[in-house]
C-alpha cells in the first residue's frame, strides 16, 4: 500500500497507525516530527504531477482543506481519492476509522479508542461562555457556522459568538468583534500565529485564551489530549 496525504491531521494519524504506507505528504504536514516522505506542496496547491509520479494506491483528502480541481485531476490520472468531511468530533472519529482501514490498518489504534473516551465525558466549566474565535487578522476572520473547531469548543462549554453566521469563516471588522457581546476571546496559534503580544491587545477588557491550534483544529492523535489541554487554557483565561 502506497498512500499520499493532503491533510496534516490525516498524515499524522496514518503515520503513527500504519507505519511505512505514507510516501507523500504536504509541506504543512508537521507531525510526526520525524516524518520522512516526499513533500508535494501545500494543501491548497499540491503538485499534482508530483503526486502522480509517486504512484500511490490511495490519496487521502478533505473537502475543506483541499480543492476539488486538484482532486479531480488526480482521479483523471487514475488515482483513487478518499475524500473526508469533518465538521464535528463524532464525525472526525468516524472518518479517522474509515481512513485508517482504507490505508491497511489491521486493528483499531489505541489512540483512537483513547480519543473517543476522552471526548465521551470532557470536563465542563461551571458556566458556559460565549467566545469570539479569530483564525486570521489583516483582515480579521473568525470561526463561523458548522466548523470542527466550533464543535470542539462547544463540547468544552464555550459557545461560538458567530456560530449562526451565514459564512463558515466570516471576515468581521475588529470593531464589530469587540461589540459582539462575547465574554471570551480564543486565540489559536494557527493558521495565524496569535501570541501574547499579537492578538489580545485588540480586545481590551476581554479575557483571552491562547490555545494550541493543533489541539483546536486537528483531528488525529491530538484528539486524545485536546479536551484536557484546551480546558486548561480556557480555565487559565477565567473560563
């Protein structure tokens, strides 16, 4: 079995669960740290010809992270593409199971069982909070409707202030964000790298939780630690 992954989360899941099957991954596939495979460009701009030259039996992709024209070109080249859709935690667990089986896993990995258990009963705060969740600035973009990260936070007692916006990642001026009535700002370190000196200053008077973006947005082995790690960061911000 030869597999190319176009999704960082899935790259990590396949690499640790079915060692040796990955032959290619994107430039953004940073986990595991010692991953030694051919790099084929970004998630939005993969080198399709490079993927084809690797002669994979399967390419794993995601409907949000990857572009349909690239996936269509791979299919036209005779390559099987497994397209995932992940909008919430239960869907992530199901899709991970499906991907790993398709990649040749003979047994369900322990980390997937541990992730399922961790999310079955996460520790909840004493009261729910409402948060703004920026993912970019210049221009400001936030989590909107129907996102995996939004579902993750909801399961930890934090409601997304823009969960019912028409767009999944709306652009919202910071003046509107600060007037949205939220009592918390959640600032991940990816895709934009928010830091203590870059982000919180835009929201005076609001507590800010700086969180590990991998814990918030990746669906893979990080799911096992995400409830505890994110919960700690939220509590540190008064959540």
